[in-house]
């Protein structure tokens, strides 16, 4: 929370325990999107389907890199990123991404 909103805002949230409106949560970066409650399940499904249809190897490695970014030195981050690119480009999904780009068509990822 502190990294996300900064120490002053985190202290305010923690010390007072006030409710945070969805508008404020969005502005603070605590949530990615705000939708009406009636649309929440369908919107979550759309996000899950988009992720599942994407290049899951690259998405997983990107998640790992992003999560480690604040704890890594620049040298370690660059090394890890280079390794992730190498792994991704050796995957079938990596090759499919390049092929689909060259052929100007939507990619059809398979998850490996």
C-alpha cells in the first residue's frame, strides 16, 4: 500500500480507517477499473478470457518481472528481462506472436 499510494496517504488510510470511494480508489491506483456491481462478474470474465487467450508464458514472466522490479537493482532487472525475452522467444507463443505480426493477423496463442 505504501509503495502504491505513498507514505503520507498510506498513513491517512491506515490511521483513520475511513471508507474509500470507488472513485478515490481508482484515482489512487488501488483498483484498475470501476464498474457497476451488475457488470462486475461479466467484466471479470472478459479480463480472464483475454488473459487466457494471450501469450501466457510472456504474461507470467512479465508478472514476475513487475513484482520483482522494486526489489531489484538495475543490473539484475536487465539480466532478468533479457532471460525472460529469451525464454519467451523460444516458446511457440513467442514465434506465433512474431508470425502473426509479420502476417498482419490476430495471434492464436496456445500457452507454450
